[in-house]
C-alpha cells in the first residue's frame, strides 16, 4: 500500500485587493495614531507596502490593485473599502469627511471588476476594518466608526449572522486593530479594547480565544492577516508570534512602521475578496 507523503499544510489561495500608498501622508487626525507634525517617509511606506504585497504573492495568493487617487492619503487602507462575502459586495460609507470619497472609488472598482451583487450602504461602515468574517458568524464593531445599523444592513444583504461588539479604547478604533482570526474558528483579541458586555459575548462565542497583551496590541499586532496557515504579523508583536508558532501557524513578520503612523498595519492594507467565481 502506498502511503501519502507527509507534507506541510498548504493554504488554499486567497484573493486580496490592495492600494499602493503613492499618495500616502498624514495630513489630518481621525485617530490617535495620526500626528500631522510627525512627518512620514512615503518612499519607506511604499517599500513596506510592496514587501507585503510580494509576500502575499510568494505565499501563492492573488493580489489585485486599485488605482490610488491623489488627495486621498488613507486610500492605502483597502480593508476599509468594503466587505466581500460569498461574492457579495457590501460597500463602505466612511465616517469622516476626509475619507468619504473612498467609498464610491472602491464601489467603482468592484463594478469594473465584474462584481454584480453590490450593495451601496445606507449606513456608515468602514468595511472589513469593522467586520471580521469567521466560519459561523461575522463579528462587527461599533463605537468609533461603523454604526450598529450597518451591522443589520450587512446581515440582511450578506445572509450571514452578524454579532455586534462595542469598542471602547480610541487607540483601537477599528475591530481589526483589536481582534484577529488566525482561522475561521479561532480568535485572538485584546480584551481592553472591548466593553464588558462585548467581552462576555466573545468569551461565550470563543471560550478558547487567545488573549493578546497590551504590548502586542499597541504595535497593531492584531492587525494581522491569516490564510489559515500563514500569519502575516507586525514584526514587533513578538509574544503573539510565539503563541501562534506554538499553535502551528507559520508566522511571517512584516515591517509596517511607516503606515502605522496613520494607525494602520498589514490587515488595514488588505481587503479580502471572498469570491471564487470572480477571478
Ligand atoms: N488613517 C486611517 C483611518 O483612521 C487608518 C485606517 C486603518 N484601517 C483599518 N482597517 N484599521 O481611517
């Protein structure tokens, strides 16, 4: 009898949408990370972003790019551009005037890319920044950006249960800065980012969740991307890297320091296109 070869688990390829930080800058303050006086090195931001994009490709994933628009310095944070589940696109509607034009820009990209099931949102929501799609539920946050009414709008449109969580710490203003799903059935989160009620919800849904330290959260370590096997993680989040390695994940540290000056990390730069039919 021929026994199958033992091989490392290979994650099925994912499809990501990214936006090159050609016009990246910190010119306004819409979260506590952003200090317009501190100055950013745009060339360094571009190098960090290219390394991230190339890493995804080297892991076998597909990366599509949306054209960056001058005057929209935060457009690099593609995660905020929408939420795609089962090929359905729930569009974004930004909370701040500075980022409002990004909503239609991302919707146009989806129309041009051939998506047909697209919902222009009535309610304010910042896409995957505040929605994390797991196997059984979509976790959604409110408190700083996305309105709770958008959670219901998304649930109706996507046909998946959406669970509302309350963010309370302004440093962790989007859900993807406070909670990360290394697999569809497992979460890691920084408890201090959530209200007491939401901590209880998370404990009952995910009793085996991995708690993250404040130090790892404070380097935006929870703003990570996983394909179920490979985890792309801020290089400074060393405790979390150890925990994930112990659990069998392949950890890929990335330098995101320049984009972090705007309050973003690897996940913020990455919108997952969960659509096997549009390729
Ligand atoms: N400066 C951007 C903002 O405050 C950063 C967005 C980060 N994106 C994210 N998915 N957390 O809107």
